[in-house]
């Protein structure tokens, strides 16, 4: 190894240690974040680094008889949890899952109806800078400006007018319960395929706290890391009659090889989902999210969408604190709390500045933070945002966060 490589390796090792220490000395409230459970983080019983490709039962090469059985456990567990007729667990990410779902049902230029990005929709639901917005012709539905909840009669009206090939339900920053039954009826009335992206609420659905999109949806996509408490990966589920189309869209349509270690991690995570411990954990995630909602509801104009039914809240920092989302995010980072700026309904700022914050409870709950902790965290956030220019107060709050973070070193407590 050259002197340069040696130096860079030492630097890399040092940075990894610094990152670990930095992360655990702060508090992560990013809604898309979660910890990888220690029991699946390191597969000590599986030392071989292998990958495989091809659809289960139709591999392009030999030596996969045990790998097939491992993937079968993951597939059958997903189907059992979500009451799906078919599942594919090979997806690398939620974005790739959505790409495969579109490819299975649509041709380039086909019409799709999805939620507006500034109302809570995901970037892969037709944002013009994303592949989805470049390949397909997207139209959008919105929340009701008065209730700030989904307006199903209006969605039906739009669908009848534009006649989309597919309707997408699901969001990145809309924290309210979605009525999949109503979406299913709208899709049937307008002769459209119905796709549900449940990447954020998947764990809440699996634990029975939110309704499942099946049997109403034709295809369902989800990530496995946010609320399912698994590895960074994704799953597609569908009705049996679309199984071949979905599988072909995954391989060879959008990806090739998959690491078997990740399939093992998915298996372990999904099997844990069926335990009472997972349901208890998910209940804590929801309770902690409700603490955030309650505390921020005490601030005028703070809570958007009328509250939350999920693992995060969306805060209007522009109207409540006179800050942009970017400014609020940076202030809280100085305090030691990680959040992410968020565009809000009818936003007039660009996505990099934004006017809101999305604040989630999953990662901190996984770490063991209680309702009392979340009350204190909420008070710290509110104090920081009210005093964003006062360095003495910000520094004092940073010390409070450090003390609180040290109370919860990362370990399983559920």
C-alpha cells in the first residue's frame, strides 16, 4: 500500500469513529432515519460475501439452492404481514421500487395522477427533476386548503377529467391517514391502476395502527428502513395477476445483482415485525410523535395538516417562528438535533430554502427516548427556534442535548 493510500485509510478510520461519536452525541429526528437493529446489523453467522441475480426460482446461474430458500422466507413473510398475493424483495431502494412499479404497468408518456410535491408528495411521484417526471406525464391532486387533508371528491373529479393510466397514493411529508378504500374506488371508477407507496407508514400498517392498502391497490411499494426497522432496501407487492410483470420490471428491467446479506437482513427484520415487541415499539413511535404534535400545537400556526397519524409532524417555521426551513434546520443542528427542511403546502420558496421542518420520532424511539424525553426535546426545539440569534441560549441548549443524548447510548431497549 502506498504512503498516500495508508494515510487515506487512517483518515477514513478516524472519520468513521468521529461520525459514530458525533451521531450518538446528537439526536436524530429526521423522519426517514432509523437505526439498524444490532441483531441484524452484523450477520456473524454468515461470513460469505455473495450476491445473486434473477427472479426467485429462475436464476441465471448455479449454486443458489440455499439462497432461494432464504429469499423465500422473506417473500412469504412480506405477503403474510401485508396480506399481499405476490412480493419481490430484491429492490435496492424505494426510488427503484417505484421505478419498477411504473415500468410494469406503463409506457413512457402515460398519464399518472399523484400528490403535489409541495403538498407532501415524493420526488419519485412526478417531480420534473426526477426520472418519473421526465418519463411519464404526471398530473397532481392537492390537499383541501381549508382542512389541509386529502380531498377525495376532488381527486375523483380530476381523475375523471384527465383519465390517468395510474393513480398513486402515498407521500413523503403528508402525515395523515390515507383512505386506500376511497382511492381504490376512484381508480375503479376511472379505469386506472392503483399504486400505493407506503414507504413511511409501512411499519405502522404492519403493526395494525394504520389500514393496509390491500386488497384495494394493484401494486404497493415500500422501503424497509424507515418504520419497518430493517436495512436500507425496498419491497414491491402486488396482486397475483401482475406478478410476472412486476418481476420482469425488477429483473432484468431495472436492476441486476442483489447482495444475499441484505436479503438475510430483510428476513430478520420482517420476522421481528410479527412479534409483540415490534408492536410495542411502534406504539411508542406513535406516542412520541403525538408528543411532538401536542407541544407544537401550543404555538400558533406551527402544526401543518391538522396534526399527525404517523411517525412525524410537519412544522410551518415561517409563520410560527419567522424562519426559513433552511435556517431552522441549521439552528437545530447547532443545538444537536437533526431535522430536515421541508416545503409546505402552496410553498413560495425553493426546495433548498423551504418554509417548514419535518420532525420524526422513529430513530430516537429506537434509541430508547421516552415520551418525557420527547417533551423535553420539543421544548428545546421551540426555545431554539424562538431564540435562533442568541448564541448564549443556543450553546446552553446544546449542552442540554448532549446530556440527554448520553442518557441513551444505542442499544436494544424494546
